[in-house]
């Protein structure tokens, strides 16, 4: 073997080694972050059907589960983030009382996305409305625009974040429909935690899914349907 | 242009004011530093009242920056020589206030360090994104306009530039009104009357700022405003105040007519605590009745009264904006019409808001910035109004 061949062989070996060293962390990090090579599909419309008859006053399991899953403090000061909250409602005309969870309604036409100057507020192809933490400049216009008061602003420095759910001081955040779990084929934390199975999660576009079957079978409403935002979260029994 | 300024701004008061403004500006920047390191927790803003005192200052300055250009428009577009002599000062004040307003708006962001993101990602459906274009365009058009007025070779273009400014500021204030007008779910805001309301408010507020600045400059130089100019300007200011009051009244009256809005109007005009007080005492009495009295009462209406009227109009503006911005958010969202609601997230209750010292410092810092730009501008360039010689028959 000539000296040039040896040199060439060594050069190729080194190059392949260097390339492997360069690419490997990327592949490993992608794996750690549970990244998926394919994007969200527009054939899917993730949604929820909440049965208010099954939701109990005083029960806060969904809120606790959400806080734990997403690394929220669980505080209820006006400056604390609350991605999901229990609302007690009382019909003024007849006194009928209900308890229900309220969170980002994952609208088809989300006002938060319309008003966001930097496109940080966005709707995924599968209907999940999210905030890109790297693009959000913290102007809070989306909080002004949301009819459901579903968004929170991070008012304080953060500690001990869940690596699956990155957050950022000075940015706006809200329910992600536990997108990190949904992408793994799991259910959102609030759905799993509900002792009465009051929250049904699934693909509204799949005619055979449990949620689509039930939405066809029972009367359900969208909150503030008069605004024509077509939320992905529906309520039964209001 | 050969020009020797008769306006020697050498009085110790001038330097004292410059020093004071620098101090206030530093206070504002210190507040920003604290807000950035500790987070917005140190402000009075929260998840219910998301825009607070900084936005009151910002919107006042931006609206007044647009309105002050009325002086230019009357001069350049409608050919009134008395106003033409004042166009450069109006242009300078506009740039100064726009700069101050944008400063506070940007520094209040959760992530002001990401301003480059706002410049490079543009959402065409966002009114904020439109406003980024409108504000930077306003700077550019006013700069060009000033150039055409101050450079002899550019004089022929002055009228065209004045017309561009005239159109641009209308669009800009429309954009400011639309920030609120497009918020469909908020009872206080979703109304098509807001853009015209902001435009007419801008006339009154901008004119008041102009009159104050002009009076200060004249006083420093021991000059008095010619009587006919003084009378004309103060009357016009009064007309603007009446026009703005009419639109504010129309906004509330239309709301009162809609049954779904009456609870909100009840809150903001009657039983909402600090908000109705600020509306009636701050905006109606101090911001309208007092200036109208000072301007139109037969025994008043001279420079000193009109300076008082200008100050009252500005105070009234802050009162109105506080009621509009903060009161409008304090009233709970009607997520379940026909239901009483309660939760751990402030549903169904009036939100509380107490401005913190940091917010006020930031707001005052923006006023100081606008003052500094103006004060240094008139010192280094020829912005001061010089009367057009009167024709003989006037004397």
C-alpha cells in the first residue's frame, strides 16, 4: 500500500469519526426530547368532551395533575400560572349550579394566534394551540384577546422545570393539551387524573373515535359559541 | 439658511431641567433593570390586569405624538401661515413623544431582549405587527417632513411631505384604536368607535402638549405669543376638547344601549370605585370642564389660563386612559353569559391592580426621554416658531 493510500485511508477514518462525533449528540438529544421525525397531521383534530354531570364541586384532581405534569407551582395568587382551573357556575335565572374545568379551548380560529405580533402563538396542524417560548416577546396581547382567560404570564424566575415542558420567565404560557404526552400516544394528565372520567380526550376528526361517537350522540356546547371560534373543547350538560 | 437664533436657551433653569430629566430617565432604566431581573412580579400587573401603568404612559405619548402633528397639517396641508411657522416644533414633539412611547412599550415587554424577534417575525393578522410598521413609518415620514421644511432646496416638497404625514398619522392612530377595537371578548373594548375616538382625543392631547411646549419656550426667551395667534390656538384647542368629549360620550352611550354591556357601564361609570371617580373627576371635570372654562370664559383665555387648560387636558388624558385600559381589564370576562362564576383564577370578580413604583418610574422615564429629545432638539436645531410678519391691515 502506498504512503498516499495510507494517508487517504487515515483521513477517511478520521473524517467518519469526526462526523459521527458531530452528529451523535444531535441524534441522542433528539431521542431524549422524544422528537418525532414526522410533523403533526392535519387529518387529526385533538379535542375534549367534558361531562359536567361527572365533574364534582370541590374536586381539584385535574388541576393538581396538571401542575405536577407541567412543573407549575400550584399557587393561586394573581401572578401565578394556572393552565387549568375549576370554575363554579350558577345559572342566574334558576340557581342551577355546576362545576367544570376551564383551560385553553384550542380554538380552530384562535384570537391569540391572530393577535400575536411574532407568530409565537401558533396552532399545530392537529389543532393544538401552543406558544413558542423562543419567539414570545412577552407583550401579553394574546392574554387580552383570549375570551377564556386561559393564558398566564410567567412573572417570576423559574426553578426545577420539567424538561418535557420548557417554560420561560417573561413569556406567556397556557395548556398545551399535554402535547408531549399526546405525541407519545398518551392522554393529557388532567384526563388521566379525573376520578370520575369526566374528561374524554381524542381525535374529533376520526368518526370511529370514542369522542367523535359521543359528540354525535349527546348534546354538547362550545363555550362562547357566539364568537364562532370553534373550540376543540366541548362541554356536556351546561 | 442664515439663521442666528434669538432664542438663547441659556437660563440655568434649562440646564436644571435637563439634569432633572436625565435623573428621571435613569430612574426609569433602573426600574427596567429590576423588572428584567426579578420579573413582572415587582409590578402591579398580573394575569387579570396584564397591561398596566406603562401602557397608560405609552398610549398617551403615542396618541399625543400623532395629534401634535395637527399643527403641521393645518400649516402645510391647509396653508395657514400661523401654523406653518409652528410645523417644525410640532414635528420634533411628535418624534420625541413617539420615541418615549415606544421606549416604555418595548421596555415593559417580558423579553425586551428579543426585540429582534419582533423585527424579523411578522404576523400579518396582528394589529401589533401592523403598528411596528406604522410607528417606524411615522418616524421616517416626520423626519422627511422636517427635512423639507428646514432645507431650502427641499421646500417644494414640503407640501407633499406634509400630506404624507397627515395621512400617516390618521392611519397610525386608527391602528392604536384597533389594538382594542378588535378584542372581541372584552366588554370594554370591542367597538368600532374606538379608532375615531382615539383620533379626536389625539387632536386635543397633542394640541395641549404643543401649547405647553410653545409657552415654555416663549417664556424662557421673555417673548409673548401674539394675541391673534394665541386666541386662534386656544379656541381650536377648545373645539378639539369638545369633539373628543362627544366621542367618549358616544362610546359610553352606545354601550349603555346594549343590554349585555350595561353591567360593564354600571361598573365603569358608577360603582367601580376608583374607576368612576377617575372618570368623572379626572376626565370629565379636570380634563374637560376645567379647560373649557379656562379657554372660553370671557375673563380668561389668556396665555396663563390656556397653559392651565393644557395641563388639565393632559391630566384628564391620563385619567381617561387609566379608566379605559386598567378599568377595562378589571371588569371580569363574561365567559359564561347568564351565569355567576367563581374560581381560583379571578373569574367573576373585579380584578385588583395597584401600580408599583417600578411601573411609575418607567412611565416617568418615558416622559423624561420625550422631554430630553425636545429640549435638546430646540437647542441644536431651528425648531422654534418664528412668526410670519403680519400684513399691514392687521396692525
